[in-house]
């Protein structure tokens, strides 16, 4: 475990750890939402339209015919003091995620992911960061 005699150095180390924790969580949540195991799947466009952004959603959607998960979260320069959003702006996304109008997954798939899976993703990210930053 690193020893800090300078408060500024400790603050910098902890800030980097928080940034990494936020990034790890964003990347994993987007990755899992883009998987056929989690997101309802027909053509693949829905699972390809989970976009990560700083602040509010971008409004972006995957072009028709897209069938691979979006990975734009990996390119974000994450700052833990900022807010990030993962959104799906397809016109039918609310019907699929919130209203449960799907056939390939249980109707409550999104709420199950949000309430059960995301806390586990956060715990796993915390373990990674704890080891990586010797916390």
C-alpha cells in the first residue's frame, strides 16, 4: 500500500482511483446492455444503440443494419466529478426497456438489470480499482 506524506499526492491518487472506478462501471454497464444476454434482441439495432456520454444523452442511435454492441464508453475521458449517461434513443427504446414490450426477454428485464446487476457491476469495479490503486 502506498504511503502518502503529502495531502496533495494522496488527493491526486484518490482522484485517479475514482475516475477509474467511474470508467470501469460505465464500460461494463454499456457492454452488458449491448449483449444479447441482457438486451432484448431481434435485429441487433436496439442493443447497438446504448450510447455513453458526459452529461445528458447524445440522442444517437445505431444505423439500421447495425448488429454489434456500441463501445463508445471506452473512449470517454472520465472525470468522477462529472455526470455520465448511458442512453438508448431509439423511438421504441422506452417501450422495450420501461414498458416491457418484448418477447425475447422477461418484461421486467431492464428493472432487473438496473436493480440487481448494476450494484454487482459497481462492486466488481470497486474490487478492481482497490487492487489497481492499492487501496
